[in-house]
């Protein structure tokens, strides 16, 4: 675990004790699964700095004051392990010691395999049924990529095969680069796909409504995963796998704000390579995305 972050991080909402928190932040120093740009293991500390209260006030665009709502405990980072099984177990042990039914989570990547590590654990620990809203320009449904079954291009495929997450409870949003084998797997499994073309045709708010309607009625908690390559590289030049033709930061925020009525139990932001981030454009955007997601989420009511 790395050193804890400054007190003004996370919009000034930090608390120093877990028993006072309703949101726990965990970083993942993991980029072994990346196939293009590596360096996302350095992102968690950069993202923390971009949530400083010196940059962002603790109010969402919809006027939500986050101060009486969120009490944020920053665990620090899970350091990279030498293999996927070792990292999976390491993450499980960290979350197991932190987990309770009232605690929400924010995970900071790292490459997109951190979603596999986090959801693999949460579906084991939680009694609730989970859904996944997966914002990504890729489907990540490959059987393997360059001989690696745990590449960042295989994340959703491994979640379907290795967790209790039902395929029809997964909705992938923003796809604009896919292989025929991935489309076939999604069709056969019943995984929902909303392409970038459909997203733009509907508009961000209507796209969010459509995604919410596609989720099964028996879903109790939603995991929201945000790969920065859903954004056009103009807005996220430091994504690990930049894919032109994406949506804007404005579109993404409007989509998140349109996810009404969903119990978002955890979310992540992944695939930021700080060394490619001109003027911190991408990281500053991540701070804003986290702020607006917290403005839409609701803490679990105290029992």
C-alpha cells in the first residue's frame, strides 16, 4: 500500500478513519495487461491530485452539495503483483478487510483489468446481484489477445466466465472498435451493446435512459466502469488505447447524470497514461468525471 493522499483530495471530503466513511477509494498500480501504452500504474496518484479542493468545489453541476453526503476514506494503492492470480488474491484480501454492505467504492486504474479484479471480489463478497455498465470504445470480449487471456481486451469475457455476473446484466456503451468474434459472443450471451453511433443518435441523456431500461429488474447494485478511451482523444489524449471518433467529456457527464434511479455500488476510472497527458487535460477531466459521478450516486442508507 502506498502513502495516503493529501487532506484536500477528493474535493475536501476525506476522513481519516474507515469507520466514519461511506466511500472507499482504492488505487491499482497495475498495467501488465496493457498491449499498447503502458504507464497507467502511475495514474492513481495523478488522479488524486486532480480531485483537490483547490481545483474543484464540492458541488455537482446539478447543485448537489457533496459535503453532507460523502465521507471518503482513501486506502491508498494495491501494488502490482507478478501474476494475475496473485493480483486477484491480493485485491480480494484488501477489499475483504474493508468491505461492508454500506460502503461504496471508487477504484482508480491502472489498465482495464482492474475491473475484473474488483468485480471478481465484489460478486464474491456481496449478497446483492450486480450489473455492469461498461463505458469503453472496445468490447473487451476477446478469448485472448496476443496469447494473453487476461489482457485488457478480455476483461468482460473473463467476468462472464469467472463470476456470477449474468451476461444480460452487462451493457457496453461507446463501442466503435470491435471484432466479429466479440459481436458473436455478445449476441449469443445476451450482453447489451450500444455503439458510439447509437449513443450519438440518441443523445447522452436518452442513451442513459435506454441503458437503465435494458438492465434486468432484479439487479440490486450497478458497477460503473469508465475507460477513458470512450472519449475522443481530443478530450483524453493520455488514454492507453486512443480511438478517434469518440464522445466528448460533456457527453460523458450528461450520460452519467442521466443514470437516474440506479444503485451504483462501485465505479472505476481506468486507462490513464500520465506521461502522455499534455497540460494534464485527461487527468483534469477525470477529476470532473469523479465529481459528477459522486453527485449522481447515493450512499447506502444507514440501517
